[in-house]
C-alpha cells in the first residue's frame, strides 16, 4: 500500500488537475459513469462543479474530497447524500482514481481515510456505496474496507446508453 495517499477537502484550484484526468480517462470511465456534458471536462466546468460541491459541504449534505499521492491530485472521494439526523446518520461514498495512478492501493486507502472522516468528523453511523455489477475492482476496494453487499438496485443507472443494475454496499462505522 502506498503510504503517500492522503485526502483533503476539495478546493477551487483542483479544477484544472481534475479536468485533465477526466479528459484523459473519458473512455476508461465510460462504462462505469453516466454521460457528462462537454463542459464537465474543462477546468471551467470543474470549477463550477467544485463550487456546487463546496456549497453542499457548507449545507452539510456532502463532504467532497480529493485523493492525493505525493501532494498531486489523482482522484476524488466524496461522501454524498449525508443524512446527519440522530436516527439516520449516514452517507454514501463515491470515488475514482485517475488511470495513471490506479492499481497502487490509492482507492482503498482513500476509502479507509474517508471512513474515518465519516465517523470522527461527520459523526455518521452508516456508510453506503454502490457499484456496477461488473465493476470488480471497485468491489474489491469496498470489501477491503469492511463493506458488505446487501442488495441489487435493478435498472438503477443509465450508463453508456443502457440501464444497469447496481450492487448496494453497507458498512456500520465503528465496527
């Protein structure tokens, strides 16, 4: 495992490196992610997206992070759909790592780090995630971080022109 993996809250200055990764990896991610408008792949589009994420962070509904290796942005890890109410206290984890940094343990390390943020900083009780049924690398990341699958969401997401099933994952924080 690389010891250099870190995460931190996303910043406006992260727009350019994120856009560069997304442009380079558009084909690699096509089968795992929904289609995006053309401006998503520009620094300006990413800056607008980051502004929205930071507004969500201020509202307490999202914790948007970047993944760093040797202080370079190599991906993102986000806790979305945060429900901080005392009887719910959960959030949904999402992540991606640029192709140039994959297969080095960064995704697993980033998920482990964001689970600590969820428990210690956000006071959440439950972490959730979902993966495409065929996305075995992402499923390995979740399993290594203590997630277990609990169901299938049929026809849950439109990917590459077709509705796909999603495998639902959960982990109780503190376990």
